[in-house]
């Protein structure tokens, strides 16, 4: 996370998106919260490259890092 903080400080991005494999499951909520607390993410994308539906975490993330518009 320290390296990501240094990159953010140097690059000064306008948006920070977190990309997480949907197979991460419910732990993706913890990952998103940690990244948001450290970097202040603007959004999260869940990826799924195969047909396995185990581990879905989309509905759980909707409220964990809610941002004001």
C-alpha cells in the first residue's frame, strides 16, 4: 500500500478504480474497504473470466464504500 500511496502522490490521478476478480468472494468487500481507507477509491469493477458463479460479491460491495455524489 505504501507504494500505491507514493504513486498516487506523484501521479495525482483524477479517479482511482479498484479491479477485483469476482472469485475473491465476500473478502472483496474487505479489500475494497482497505483500498478506500488508504487511497480513496472512486469505484470498483468486478471481473469474471470464466463460467463459474461461486464467490459473487457484487451486492455486498454496494454499501461498504458508499461515496457522496
